[in-house]
């Protein structure tokens, strides 16, 4: 799955699944209405299940059916937009227009919600409509100022829109925050690019060095509707060098086994899982050592080997030294 898809799923699980039923739960409790509400709830939950397992077309059908009785529900519009967005990424690019319509209706019916604005910004960013993406993402971050991913996406949209003033301001905000490790690495890389664009070579080089020197956490990515899946094989060990897309571990669910690849290249500093462990999305697989530390350790190992050879030579039988 693409990076944008993973971000969409993260927003879905974190922000939408627990609030989608609110209006139905507070509706009138007459017998006929209860039956209608129960039917709608089943369709809604089916839609969310279809979204999780990747049947986006079916999910959209489910959400559209629910919306027929409640078109002004912002959460349902967001869910429907997500289904179209996923379908556009995975199968049919033309569905992105329907995704944007869903997000726009959601933002209309609930102007305070940052989620549809953020997702609409991502949709426009993927189409290289950078100015429109920027405008949506500005609205998203003003509603959820502490959202690091939204701020990062705003920085990217501003950069591609050649709005370097806003890109630098967004970068400065991110640099002033305590970020999760992998996002911090992405910020350093973006910093190198943006600073070079404004001809600040010194800062660009510093950010580039920071990017190269960073330890990198490799985590379990989005693997669909799976949780607590078993690690059946660990394919790397500490000290081993890996390339991007090299397989690290194999996990097994009831349906299949899947190899999880590395998203970076480097030397394995530590492995956090072992055969038999149960893992879920976001769990750390291993940490890749930063290149400076790796080089330092390699030099230290070389010195140790050299000293050992000298010691052995000096203490060989018959040596007069």
C-alpha cells in the first residue's frame, strides 16, 4: 500500500471509527425507528469492515446507502470520501474526484473537523494541485495545530507551490517539536531540500548530515485488518547491513505469510522481535544504526583486531621481541 494509504488508514482508525455511530445512538427509541437504526448500523459497520480489508468499492456502496438517510452526517461523508480515495489510489484514479466531494461535504457539515480538510489536502497533493492542497492543509492545521503529520504535509504543499516563506515557517514549527523518530528523519530530509531551494547551503548541508546520521526505526507497516500476527522468521541480525526493500522478518496470519521489508538501508543496530512474538502495526522491528556511529564502531573493531594481531605476534613461541 502507498504511503498516503497508510496515512489515511491511520486517520481512519484513530479519528473516525469511534464517533461514526453517535447520531444514530442518540435517535428516537421507538420500535420502528430502532429497527431502521439497527439496519443502518449493520450497513455502516459492514462498510467500515470492507474499508479495512481493502474492498473499497463495496465500502463506498455501504456508506452511500447509509448517507441516503442522513446526508448531512459529516463523519459518514468522510468515511465515504476515504473509500473513494482508497479506490483511486489502488484501482481507479478517476475516483479521486468523488473522494474530494465527500471531504468537501464533510467539511461543510462540520467546519470544525480537521480530518476531511487534511484528507482533501492529501488528495489534491497527490494530483500535484499544490495551491489547493495548501489551502486545505492550512485549514486543517489551524483546527488541529499539534498534528505533526498535517504540518508536515502543509510544508510539502507549500514547497511544491514555491511558497518558500510558508514552507520555512512550517519547517520551523516542526523543528521546534518533539517528533516521533521516523517523522523527525523525514523532517531533516525536507529541511535539506527546502534550505537548498532558498540558497541556504550551510543549513541544507547540516540537515543533510543530520538525516544521514539518524538512527532509523523500522516498524510494522499497515498490513490490513490484522492484529497480533506471529513472527515466524527473523531474517537479519545485529551488525548485518541491509538495503532498502530487503526482507527483515516474515509474519503469518490465518490467511497468508508476508515478508516485511526495510524502508531504509544501513547496519542493524538492534533487533526488537524474535520468532514467536506477536506484532501489530507500529511495533518496532529493528533499529538501523546511523552511519557515523556505524563507521566509528567499524573503526573500533578494526583497532581491536589490529591489537589482537599485535598481541599474538608478540607472544608467539620463540619470539625475541
